[in-house]
C-alpha cells in the first residue's frame, strides 16, 4: 500500500497515534528517571548507614532517657 492509497484521515490518525506514543515515551522516561534517582538515594543512605561505626550507635542509645 503506497501513500496515495491512504486517505487524509488515515494519515491524521497515524500522526495522532505517533504523537500519543511520543508523549507516552516522554512520561515513561520521566518516571524511570525519578525511580532511578530514588534508588540511588536509597543506596547512598544505606551505604552511609553501613559506614556508621557501631559504637557511635551504642553511644547514641546510651544517651537516651527512658521515662
């Protein structure tokens, strides 16, 4: 089927579908970027917590007063 066999409304439908696909890809790219940032922040926080000396945690707990 060549382009001359397609009606103008078919071309419009195809262009609208392609535009919607482009918009969907843009949104998904944004979502993936936000998820990537979240995972990186969580990994950095976990690494920072793992680097914290155990005796420092014990000191912090010893400073707490129970009521």
